[in-house]
């Protein structure tokens, strides 16, 4: 039996990434590489009206949530056009999520999609600024939330993130 879509609060995210680009796979101005990254966000579920199967269950108090995403390997392609380098990447995401409310907490580890599209600007040979849009998608399954709320929670996590950062190249 399905429930309604639940709104989440906006959340700051923070994290880091490491990458390696293969000189042997460089073609004209395109460079292929791999990256691993991890980042954390707390997109809490807002207090709102809950329904299941069209039955109004009333207004809930909300749920605290945390999602730690680890992308063990993204395949990334960069176009080197002087100081500006647009890039795109895709990879597997491992999502470590936790939900909690006044009754208890639940955690889950699920696999999904991690993508990125961005622009890097090289300030110096070793220092760059970047901005990127990330999209993450996974089904977060919290079957142990049943003992806390009486509900088997399966949530489609779909997150759009706008990220800015500083990169160091060595």
C-alpha cells in the first residue's frame, strides 16, 4: 500500500573527493578519469499531513534524516579549454541513511545512482574553484522502522544538489 510524497527540508551538504586522470587516455582536449567521493546531508522530513492508501493519518511530527553518500568510483570526462574545464561524471552511489523520530531510529545501506555536471576554473596550476550540479537517486529501505512506527518505510530518494568547492591538484 503506497503513501504520499513527503516534503523534505533543504539541507547543507559537505564532503570531499579524490580523483585520478589518465594521461594515456587523453584525446585532443578531452581527459578521462575516475573519482571517489563522499558527502553528507540532513534532509529532514517536514512535519506534514500523512496519508496511506487514501486514509488520512493526521499530521506527523516529522522525521530527522541523514544521508551519507559514498561514490566508490565515478567515471568522469573533462574538456580542457584553458583555465575553464567543463566536466560530467556518473557512477554507483552507496547511500547510508538514518531516520529517527521521538520513538526511535532506523538505519539502512542502499545502492543507487550518483551523477555530476560541473565547471572547474583553474586559478593556478594546483588550485581550482568548481561548481557542480549533482543528482542522486536510490530506494532507501527501512524495514526496521516497523518496530518504531508500525510502518515499513521504503523511500525513493531523489536529490538535486548545487555544490561549490575548492580543489587542490598535485
